């Protein structure tokens, strides 16, 4: 059997807020219990992060607030510019014709090429629906926006696709022309998921999607994600501080603290037999 | 009388700069080129962008026509024409065919223009994306990356809400398959005239300090959906009360005395010409 090739591969991903200095990396991290450089005061949001994401896999990133887990997702989705690091995507030519992206470090691409990568491969769902949705534009329009990015120019077809997705995410299709502003938090989150799925992404980033939702709504959103993942064979990076969510959805997990990966492994293993002292505290402090 | 200013009022250095910017604009159709907008004896926002382009390209042998909303006789048009004529000594006209340089606000003349002519358009808001994005930094990024989804989304929302695109004048166009451009507040009626035209179109925004251009024979397409096409104004068979034309852009006027709705050609030069060709006979309705 041929080895499974990762869909994305991330190496040495680093983001430093501030001027940075040669001491930044050596003076921060879990062993120093800070992510602020003692020499120049820059904040090392994440450093030397590396992992692979395999096709059809849900990879969890867990850590306390400020550990750099959301930073990682924002860098991978090109929302923020990485200070340094490499990311490679498997077979970009499958989705982007006549481009010369094969084997290229995605962080070094032009903004236009990055946009192409986002539009053809990626979807993202933020914790706060305000970041992912235009609250004054109809829900159908929100979904259409991503389709327009992928060069759709037919309104009837866009509306067809939007209603299909809204149905899938259990939003009543009659409310398609209402702005998400009118919806409850859980519904907004589901519209955001529909929007993220509109361009048939191969990679989905979920950044604390269920945080702030009440438990029953949380359960429905998680169910939805699990079903969609199976149905569409998505590769997902799921960021959460909630070990329950991680346990429910992911097979493999990365644990972060002070911008560094402290432990990587199978989710079951990490939760049953944590190796790093921080992971041990994290697991034992679960309610 | 001794002339105390340079030919065409602005100094040669300034003219050269503006011509350079025009060349750049012609080289990148639809791209807004920043330029050093000069002080003029009229306030910015009153056609100073157009005037600076006109003054920079005009020569002593040119024939000038100036129109405002299609009209040769409106105050703004007359004053600009008098000013340019006073500082250059060029001949002026109201005949589209006779003119070599035409400066205009909000209209393109009805008569087809040729390769020998230049149309200079006054532009109040050069940024077509301003409707959807207030930040200049962001709109420049959007142009740079051809990230136009928000403009399209705006049109989509219009169609969904009103079954119609609510933009009348300033209908956004895609130039040469690359840049979305504001065609200045010309009616939709004039948009098709931009496509594969024989004439050079120069756009000047004096207050906003931008010059852009559509060179002759450039593809200019209004933004439209496959199942919702761009269309021009429909006058539902109305005709001009003076000349009787039914194939021109008409102004709707309410007669103060009778309260009746009447229509007149917006292009007065063309209207006069039609009447003249009939021996000066006006229509009666």
C-alpha cells in the first residue's frame, strides 16, 4: 500500500508580534512560562509549529487561551502573515489550473495566489460569526459571495446552491433572504458553516465553533460537523479549548502552550495517558 | 495685450506630468493613476479633473466642444468653454462631428465619435468600489488582487431584493477583463458606447486626483449575471418634443404651467442638428 500523503504539511510556523530579536525564540515558550521576549518585548504568538493534516482527518489543536492555537489557524488561512514558516499543499493543480504552485511554500505566494488557494481549497468558521459573515447581507448572499469568488455568475444557480447548503445545515430555506443579524447565535454559526462549505473546500478550519453556544445547540452543531465531514470527506483542523469537543470529533490532537507544541498524538492516548506536565494538568482539570 | 500666463493656462511642467499620467492610464486601461491635481480658477469638484486633461492635450488647432449633461448651453459648460478658449484661443463648437476635443460631464454624445477625437470626462468619484468599501487602502488592495466579489455581491443583493439593479448612473464596468472602473455618472444608455470604441476616452477626477482611460478598441463590459443581463434605460416609446427623436437619451421634464410630462433630447447639439436637417421645423405634440 502506498503511504498516505498529507493534504497539508506545516513546518516551522512562527508568528512574532513586534520587532523581534535573536533572543525571541530562546526566551519564550513553556519552559519560560511566557510568550513575551524578555529582551525586546515582542510577543511570540507561535513558534516552530509543525504538523501534517491527512485527507479526511480531523486534527484537534487544544490549549489554554493565549496558547497560540487560533493564531495557527489564522496563519494557515492567510488572515495574518506568518513571520516565517512553510506550508505545502498536496496537488494544487487539482483545483487550480495553469498554475505553477506544485511544491511551493504557500506563505511565499503573492496575495492573489493566496486568494486562489483560499477560494479553491479552504473554508473557515470563526468563533464569532461577525468575523465570518456579513451581518447586513442576506444569508443567501453570504453564501453567494464565496461562489462569486469561484467565478459563479448565474443567480439562479447560486441560489440553488445556497438553499442546498442551508438545508444541509438545517436553516429553513424560506429565511434565505434574511440577514444573519436576525438569527440566533446557533443559527448564525450554521450559516457560517454553510458559507464555509459553499466552494466545496478540501480543508476546513474550525476555530472554537461551539464556544459560547448553549449545550443543546452545541451538540447539534457538533453533530452537523461530524456528518458533513463524513459525507464530504473533509480534512478539518479543529481548534478548541474544550476537551469534550476534542474527544468527540478528533482522532489526532496537538497540544499547545505559550506558542509551542508540547505534545502530539492520538486523541485517546493524550486524554488517557498525557505525557507532558501541562497536558496532565489540562486533562485532570476537566470537569 | 500681453499674455501673463502660459498657453492653456497651466505651466508646461504640469502639463507634461499630466500627459505622462495619461500615457500610463492608456497603457493600463481602467487603472486609476494618481496625479498632482493643480489649482485652477474654479473650485475642485467643478470639473477640474476634466479641465486639466483638456488643457494638457489641447493644441492651437483643436476645436473644442464642452457639454454638461449633454447640454452645450448650461452654465458650467459655457464657462469652461469660455475659459479654455480664452487661455488657448481655440475655436469652439456645439457640433460633435466638428470638434476634436470634447469635454463632458455625465454624458457621451449621441453621434458616433471617431479615431480623430478625444472625449474628456469629468469624474466626481473615480473609485467604483467606494459603494462597498470606504477605505482607500482596502479598495487599492482589492483592485491589485482583482478581488471584486463584494461588488458582485452588491449587485446580487440588489437583484434579490428588488429584481433590478438599482444603480442608474455610474454603472460599474469591467475594462479589458482586468479592472472594475467607474465610468463617471453617465447613464446606462451610454455604457455600450465605451465598448470597442473608435475614440480615446480620458477620465479626470480633480478633487480625488486620479486619471484613468479607455483607449480605442478596448473591451468594456458592464457587470452582469448570466441570468440577469445589463440593460439600458427604457423610455417606453417616448420621443423628443423638439426634434421627435425616439433613439436618443431623453430628459424627463414636468411642465410647470400644465403639469404635463414632456421629454427632450439630453444631447442638445444633436437635437439642434436634427431640427436643422429638416429645415428648422420643430415637432408639435
